[in-house]
C-alpha cells in the first residue's frame, strides 16, 4: 500500500518530538517512528508492545521504550494490496499462557489463515487454528482480531471481493467470527454450535474493539466508495452488505451507529476513558464518539496524525496508543476536541512546524520524504476506492 520508509528511529527522548504544541495537554508523544506498516498493536501484561508488520510478516516488540533488534517471530506472507500480516492479538492469559494470535495471507496456500504462536525457549511453536478464504482477489481480507469480555476470540473477515458470500450464514466471507482460544467453535454461537459466525452482512473491516465497561463489540467497516460505517455488533446481526448500505432502516438489517457518505477508510478502534476512539487510513484523522452512542451519535475530529491510521490500543499505563502507517504514538491525556466530522474531510497534512515540533538529528528531511510518499499512497487509495 505504500513504499517502505528508509528511516527506522526509536525515540527514548520522546519529549523532543510531538504532534502539536509540546506544552499542551493531549499531545501525541512518539513511541517509535520510521516503522514498516504496523497493522495491529497489542500489549503484554509486563508492558511490552507487540506489533505486526503488514508486508514483512515480522512480529516486532518494543520493550522499555526501545525496539528490540530481532523480531519476536516471522510469518511468510503475501504482501501486495490488502494482503499480509493483517491481525495480531495476545491471549487474555498471556502472563501464564503466552500465545500470540495472528491472521495472515499465506503465500503457499494462497489463503488467509488464523494461527497462534508462542516462544518455547529460542523456538517458536506455531499452531494453526482456522483456514479462511482465498487471497486471489487481493482485497477485502479483513483480519482484525480481538478477545472479548467473554474470553472468546473475535475475527473480522471480508468477503474477498465476492459480495454474495456476506449474506450466506454458512460461508465465512463478510462475517465477524467468534471462536474459543484454541480455534474451536463455542456451543452458544448464534448460528449454531458448529458455526463460527457471530454476525454477517459485512463488506470489509479493519477494526474490532471491546468496551471494557459493557463488553460491547464495536466494528469499523469500509464501504464501496460511500457509506463507511461504525457498527455496534449484535450476536446474529445482519449488517446488510451487499443489499443495504448505510442506515436503510430495513427490519432485517442492523443500521450502523454512524455512516460516512464520503469515504474515510475507518480502521482500528478502542474504548478509552469511556468514549470510543477510531482512526481513518484515507484521512489520517483520529475521531472520538461519546458513549453511550444513541440515535444522535456524532464523531468528533480529535487530531490529524499526519499519516494513515491503522490501529488503536489502550496500554497498561491507561494511555491511548495510535499506530499509523509508519509510527506509533501515545496520548497520556485526550487530545483537544475538534468539531463534528464534516461531510468532506481534508487529506493528511504534515504537523505544524511551530515551536511545538522539534526535529532531531537529520530526521526532518527523511520524515518529509516519507510523508510525501504517504500522501501519494493516500491519494491512490482514495482513487481506487472501488477496490477497498
């Protein structure tokens, strides 16, 4: 989706570089910059930050503020279009049962797969859990993974550019799946004990997250060129694709909580301090939705991250972490509230060059070059919206 950047710089001196006014509350502090497309991030109980690199297939670890030189593990992946290492989650019992869950595009079998990995000394043990759908079309593979309050694993699957799959409850395409941690199907799933499907009628999703206070499952969904959605997932719910886009009101379909007529490419989400936050790849914007979200729900623009947002996660330090296409940022306190999302949102722009931004060493030119590449990739992504 974009060229690999040439800068790989971890900043233990995070206070020297921030998005926005360094003296203001809610500033974005860099955890790592110059990364190679981190698609998903997840925290271990001991504070280690795991992240998946989409195109390399590496699972990397940041520990004590530093990127470890060697990957935790590597998975061979197809790396074009929306293929690659797409999903990452850690077992809820990671402290005693340290499984790392991954969803990836297998280059040999040319299918998307769910597996789990754990370190056994210097050896990585891999356990396959689910063979999903073909990668032949390149797009709509989904792949976000999250563990729910019920300790079950939830996985978003796109319809791999075959839209009829989304309305077939016996097909994996266009679904959110619910599985036990070992990959088996829970007996109380809404479509039957042998069926992993939890909800259906989805097109392509890059975001799943849990509200820790209520257990609610939230999902972001990409439309075909309009009607990007934010959905509250109900067990057995049908979200309409391809028969209904946006809030159609048909009784058999669940309407989205929010609908975006102009594409933003919504991605990862997290519930933080009682509100739902999510990011967008096409705009580079970070949004906040006050909870509970009823019929009058609104999304507020909170911050332009300067690059396409890929994932959000709340850390063990109660801060919000935001991954973009080449960096991971930390918010200790909420960014300043913006305005309700306009019908048309601007493309990402570089952070302000004012006193609040300090570029160290010779990184400035390299960051500018990387940002230019990102903006080109973003325009290409919006131009190819029909392929999302």
